[in-house]
C-alpha cells in the first residue's frame, strides 16, 4: 500500500507500472498474434486464442494489482452471483469516465471471459494499445452521420456488417461482448444538449446491442446490465492513477434476452426496432432510479 505517499507521486508510480505491464504483456501477445496469422488451421487457431486469452487476463490482473497497491479502494459490489466463466454474455453499463473500463475489468476478470469492447475505428492507431486491441479481436466500428448516409446510402448497414463479421469469430467460443449503450461518457453539457429525460444518464442508443443480438443472440446466455456509481464524484483517469478513487459501487443484473428480440433485423424491421428501443428505454428508466437510490445509500464522503 502506497497511500502514505503524496497523490502525484502515486500517479507517477502507477503510470510507470501501467506502462511496464502493457509492454510486458503486449510483447508475447504480438508474437502469438503473428503465429495466429501465419497458421490458419483450426488446431493452431484454438491454441493461439487460448494463449491470447490468458495473456489478456494476465494484463488485466496485473493492472488490478497496481490499483490495489496505490490505494485499497472500497468496493461495494452486488449481483455477481450466477455468472459463469464458460458462458457468453453481452455486457452493458452506464458510462461516466474512462475509469469505468478499469472498474469493469477489475470486477469481472476471470469471472467471465475477457471483455471485447466496441471501439471507434480511429482508436486502432493508438500506439501499442490499438494494435493490442486489434490482436485481441476487439470490434472496431466506423460511425457514419445521418448526413453522410444520405449522400452515401451504400454505407448504410456497414456497422451491422462489421458487427456480424466480428461476432462470427466467436461462434465456437465463449466470449464477453461489451457495449456502452449511451455511446459516450456522461457530462452535464452532453446531458443538457440531448435534453435527456434521465437525471443521471444520457439517452440510450439501442442499435449497438441490437446488432450483437442479431449477429449472435442464440449464443448469448444473457445480458449483464451493470450500474456504476462513484460516491466521491466522477473520477478522471489521473484520479485513478493517483489513488483518489476511495469508493466504487457496482451493481450487476443478469437479464434474460426476450425471445421476440432474437433473429430479427434492427435496420430493416421497423416494428422490431420500435419495440427494442422501448425495452432499452425501460431498462434505462430503471437504471436511473437505481442510481438515484445509490446516491442516497452511498452519499459523497
């Protein structure tokens, strides 16, 4: 425990540990990825996938260790019972900070398969990390605005095609697919700009989850609906590195996927699209009420 040190020094130490861990884990990851590309045989693919999964979990586990070293955060966790490492899940959460990703990995590492996050295509160019995400099979998505699609209708459905192509890789293996339904981090400015009907959330975007269900719904055991609350206020990544995140509340709810949402096409079935959006909005209403309760149960210290 290094909580006796000044916060900036803890931040520097954590940054160095994060960088060292990334280099140590990415080096063997890239080597295995090269073998995976060069040996496109089923047995070799299974072996390289297993090795990369273990490296991924070691990477997350080492990050968890430096987080504990910098500060012993108090974790208030509910609802993890019943999750099975051998099953596939679609995981979603409210999104307040880049710290959310570290929180989810901290809590879920080795409880379910390593999470595959949907990422913006531009992030593939992030030095080292972008290539590691690509090697691990993270789905990279290119978003098109409505104005762009109006001029280039041939691009409509490209996201769905990418999702299907990515999810096809997971057909014969257990996987944790993750998607932030809000699509971006919560800020007061975004909340006001959207005129969001929720107090603690942005408007949900149902398309990402619907695309995953369309691509691999029969394989998924359930949806894991996660709600994250920081009693000390929304932290930045530097706050995490400095050990300034004292308390984290994480509530898990496992939801069975309604049969009527399986095997449907979100883009081409307007009746299904409306029904699915209504279901997601209802989940978000319940999440907003839960966050209000968590703010009362775990007030700012």
